C-alpha cells in the first residue's frame, strides 16, 4: 500500500526498509515502486540534498529516504509491514516532485 514501509528481504543490510510510493489504484500487480531507506548514520560522509533525501523516523531510528534510488521491485522483495508514512506524505511527495520536475 502506498506510503507503507516494508522490511527489505533482499538487501536488508544496506537498505533495511523500502517505502512503497506506488498508487493503490493500479490494483494487484506483481511489482511495486519503492524508495529504499538507509540508516542516517551510514550516510553521514556522503553528500545529501535535504529536499531529495528527507529523514524519516522508523522504529525510533533516523533513516534517509534515497529518492534518487527509486525502483520497481517484485512483491517478493517486500517483507513485513512496519509502519505507514501517511503523516509524512507531503515531505515524500516533495522529494518525488524534486527528482521528477525539479520543483
């Protein structure tokens, strides 16, 4: 479901969570469009564009939304649902607007 955070079954060490950003109107497909999240502590030495890479809190920890690594993945990659980011929808949409439209 859109704006739901899932555990990553594939590359969980580097990207422990995946944020589903695909519209639910697309129905049941075999894939979803997701944005990976990495621990903020692991990203401190790299350049970050704040609007493109907002910080989200998951399970009491800070994670960086890697919007520039947005991808389509098989449903098999998505693990258990962790939480929803509906309350942060505007920040997430702003990051996607920035990468797609530069606004």
